[in-house]
C-alpha cells in the first residue's frame, strides 16, 4: 500500500508475530537519492513504528542495444552480497538512476537484460564502483 500525504500508513489485524517492514521512497525525480528503509523484528501490538529514509548516493547510467541505440525499459539488477537489492528499469531514453548506500554497497556487479523483437539481450558488468559516475551497459544478443 501507500502512505497518505502526511506519510502515515496504517495496517490493521496483523498477527502478533515479528515482522520486517520495508518502505520505498516515491518513484519520482525528487526522491531518486533516498535509500529504501527497513525496520526488522517489529511485533504488532498497536504501536506506532517510525521508518526514516536516509540520503544515499546515485549511480547514473544508460543501457544501449548492440548498435548503440538507447534501450528503453531494460531490467537492471544489482548483484551483490545482499540478495534483497531491488531491481529497477531503464527509462524510455535508456537512462537509469540507482540509489545506494555508499557505506555498504560498492563495488557490485550490475546486470541489464531485455527481450525485444523476439530476441534476448543481456550485459553483466563486474565490479562496478558505484562512485564512478555514469556507467554504460552495451547489451549483447543472447543466442
């Protein structure tokens, strides 16, 4: 679900067992550098739980087809020691912006993939230093 304009989100009738709460910032240009927030082992008992976002850093880049044309809507996955890293999608112009926690998540492997025109394309870039600025992923066709 989504929080209201004041940031409040209510959940009723939860079992009284420990839960992990994960909150993602809104998907808009203003919030691109805010990191997903998590609160672990909350046992519902009618209490208010406060989840605070932190500012991270942003890796920007572009995904291209083999001919250098921008690749819209490619799926990008960060392959790191953390299996819970979210995947994102490139925009219509092939660009992407990935927020990360610089204290934890560098370097990583970054993978882009898409099915287009009945063909599959993919690229894996290993040991990307997330502080490196702009990354270009040139897809290769998968036979």
